[in-house]
C-alpha cells in the first residue's frame, strides 16, 4: 500500500534521474569537448569499433558535443528524446570499443547501463518537470 502511493511521484523520480545523468554527462564530456582536435581525435577513434575508419576528429567532436549538449538537454528536459537517442548511440559505440579492446563486460558495463537508461528515457519522456513541458 505504501509503495503504490509512490507512483504519484513518477515525475519527481524522472527529474532526479535527469539531474544526475545530465550533470554526469556534462562533467564527463566537458574536458573531451574543450580538449581540442587532439582530444577529439582520440575520442573519435572509438568509432573504428563499428567499422568507420575515417574522420576521427569529426566523430570525436560529435561524441563530445553530444555528451555536453545532450547532457544539458537531459538535465533540462528540452529536446529530450532526440538527445537521449544521440546519447544512446554514443554509448553503443563506447560499448563496442570496450569489447573490441578486450576490456570485457566489467569495463563495458558502464556504457551498456548508460545506453539502456537513455534508451528507456527516450521512450518514457522527460516527465512533467521539464522545460519542454511548460
């Protein structure tokens, strides 16, 4: 009985998830984005794990920008679903890179978990407490 009453706070739960995941992705993406072309090339080499072998600087910039801008979108709830989709794809590439490097599930699990959260959030939506909702 006490647990069923919590469903009326679903939007509050979504807000908590959005705040934490949004802040963490801005935090992790910020040094990658502002590290410049050398950083972008290093990040972009991960795309090789899915068979793309060109444009590492471009792909690295795209991934870093997705982490920062997508994190802000998740945090605020604005343009939420497209941001979740792009972040999901970044996590798919990160997962593939970890497996290709032989890191195994213990290391790849973080990217897998984040990717699944973004996929689920894409379907659920940002909830009532979002900039796009008002």
